[in-house]
C-alpha cells in the first residue's frame, strides 16, 4: 500500500531504493535482578563492553581520517570517544549495578536518562540536540552487550533500477555514517534529529538525500520496502505506484546530470550575465575543510569557526596550538582571504575546559546570556591568546578578523582595544603579523541591523549571520518541532533587516557578506543578488549550485523586481514573486 510521510528536509536530492532498517537497541533492553555473587561478573561484562566500544571508535577514527572522508566525521567520533571515557556516564552505571544488583543494559539506560534530562533543561537548541550524542554512545555499548550487529551489512543489491539502500533508523550516529562511503547508500531517514543535528550535517557533507524528524517512520517500514526519499521537499514515499516511481526516476536522472555539469564550473569565475563579479566563499568548521573549499573553487573562506579548538577537552588550547590551526588554513588557501571568527561560546556550550570561567554559571536563557563577544570580553586573557594566534597567522596570508554577536558600540570599542593590545604584545615579542588586518562584525541581532551606523563607522566589513538574525527577529527556535513551521526566512521583517544592512553598507562603501544558510540556498540567490549582495559564504558543497544561479542571473533585470518584492507584506505573495524571480511556474504536487 502506497503512503507518504513528511519530515524535515536537511540534505537535498532524490534517492530511490530498498529499506535497510537499523535496530534501536535502547528500545530492546530487558530488566532483571542479579544474584549477589553475580554482580562482580556483571561489572566485568560491562567494563569489557565499554572497552570493545572504545576499540570500535578507535577503528572508526582511523576510517574517518582517510582521504575523501568528510572532515566533520573525525570530530564527531572524537566527541563520542570523550563521552565514553567520561566517568559521569560509566561510573553511574557501575554504581547502579552494585547497589540495585541489576543487569548492565538496564543500568546503562537509567544512567543515560539522568544525563539526558540535564540536557533537556538547556534553553539553547543546539546544546539540547547534543544529548543525542549521549544516546548514540549508549546505543553502541548496548549493542556490544546484546551481541547485536553494529555495522550496516553489505547486501546484494536487488536487480533493476532501484538498487540503492535507504537507511531507516530511529537515529544515526556520525560513526554509523562513516560506513556510507563504503556502501551504496542512496539516502536515509530518521525519526529523530533536526537541521543542526550531526545526522543532518553529515548528510550535507556527503551529499546524501536525507529527511529527519519523521517521528514514526521506523515502526511503519519493513526491510526491503521500496522507498523514495525526496530530500528537497522532506517527503518519504513508501511503496510508490508506477506513475510516481516513473516521475521520480526522471527527476533523479535530471538532478544527476545537473550535478555532473556543475563540476565544470569549478575553474570559472562567478560573474552574472551583465558582468557583475560575485564572490563565493566557504564556511568551514575544521582546518581539514580548507581542502574542500579549494576543490570547489571557493574565492576564499568567509567564515572559519574556531569553537572546535575549545570543545570537548579538559585543557584550553594554548596560543601555539591555535596559531598552527589557523596558519594551516591560511597557507592552504594561498592568496585567497580567510575570515576567522573569534570564539562564539558561552554558558550554553559544553566546554569542559571553560569550567569556572565567567560563562560557566547557569544562565536562565543562555541564548540571550554571556556568549560570543560578551564572553570573550569577560575573559580578557583568553581573548588575548586567541587574538595573538590569529594575528600571527595573518603573517602567512590574507586574514580577516570577524567578531560575533556585536550589539553595542562599547563592545566594538573594547574589541578594537583588545586587538591593539594583542598587536602591541606581538611587537614587543618581535613576532610578525599583518598590522593592517581588516576587522569586521557579524550582524545577527536585530538591534545591530537597525543601528548599523555605529558598525559602519568603526569596522572594515560586515557579515550577516542569517541563522541567528531570523531566530532573534521572529523569536523562533527552528529546531523546536512545535514552532519550526513559523521559522520563515522570507518573513517581511527579516527581508527588511537584510536589505537595510546591505543598502547601508553599499552607501557607506563598507563590504557586506552573508554567511548564514540563506547564502547557500540557490532558490534565494537571485533575491539576494537583487538586494545588492555580492559576497556569499556557505558550506563548500553548496558553492557550485549557487555559482550556476549567479551565471544565469542579470542583476540589472533583478534589481527592480526585488524592490517590488520587498514592498510586499504577505508571505504568500512574497513566495509567489520569488517563484517568478526564479522562473518557476506553478505545478501540481506529485503526491
């Protein structure tokens, strides 16, 4: 029987294939009492399972470091290894086994729930989703204890056109997804997850169609069911009829041809039909991502997030460690610019190395608390070390310094003073750096966009962080299922703030880029071009498709159409005009 399910689209494309169900060990845990004399043996069984799971992660770490594997995978495996080694989890299990004389599986699920409940209390959506890392580590140990298979099996592909495997799971860990590059995986769907979950991040980096947050897909699907995953619309079709199957096969072929054509654009310049040059930069998380930016012909790095150096460790990175990480990216990009964002962390982020720091206290609303530049200014010595490391890296190429979450003039002034202090200390140590390094600020708070003048007078460039700007403007947490439908990048207020920032920058002669998800959405490329954007920054996997849109756009024609669109206040009319802007004719829903 044909039916469809809807979830959150997190990685575009179409996959057609057979369902491969991944077991959910936590749901299959039994509870039984032990005899007193058996407790020691049960503790030994648990310790052996933890050791085996640790060895598996070591093996996966080696797999994740081979050429061609997405850089995000290695970082995710490291996170899981640290969680497994954290006594908060394992010591609690041992205590339950001893005190309650219960089996290890049940004790582990109980301890997991205690830890996960702490994460549920956090207000920050990203941090709440990190509880899934705890769950995935527990799943790994449980599968060892239960003697269950822990790898996706190589199966003989069914005959015919639909021979991909579609992985269906309650959730998938980054370690699970490492196997995807070795198997013919067409796509995957999960009951859990959101747009910022590791599953979603890995899906995008591997360019695998994926839909997450399906809620109840796993119990409704059987092994070898024929599935269609539409990662663009967030739709899963089970046992499609001949007509739907034929249409989606045609769409899939067209998409594959388009992707092949896109590879030819790597070496070409990004220029519109009427001769306007548009810069396409890459957002990167790790130094290894720099190579991926080069492979797709990025004009530079528009956002290098530095949090990876501080997360999931007990010691703060020293100046030399930070310098080496920054310099490796700068040298990899050659003469292309690298924009390094200072630490965006605070009380809401899990950073063991920052315990007992100003941002470690429990905040009633962490998203509005001591984070990003507020945290750095409250920790001047930590900030000075990072600034010195970034300045030292500027000696080896074109580095730009980006400050997140600015909202007040005094924050900008204090930041500029800290930069001058870092420069002075480097001069005293006779260490080279770029004395004329450009300093910019992120516009991600509505107040910053509305009071743009104080930024333009003090900074060399601006970068609009649309993810936070939308959430703060609409008071919407886009990872919260209950309000996610209200998260609308095309809300008139959001468009007004972006347009106002771009126009103000152009008028003042100050460059403005966009580094949020809007920049990587090809359906919004022409809208942003018409608004005046000339510098986009996005995930490397999105660059070629956006470049294709740029090459087919005429800004002279787009600008007046966009001005008319920005005068609209009804979302439905805005979307209708956007479709016209993209040359999309209304068409009937295939379902």
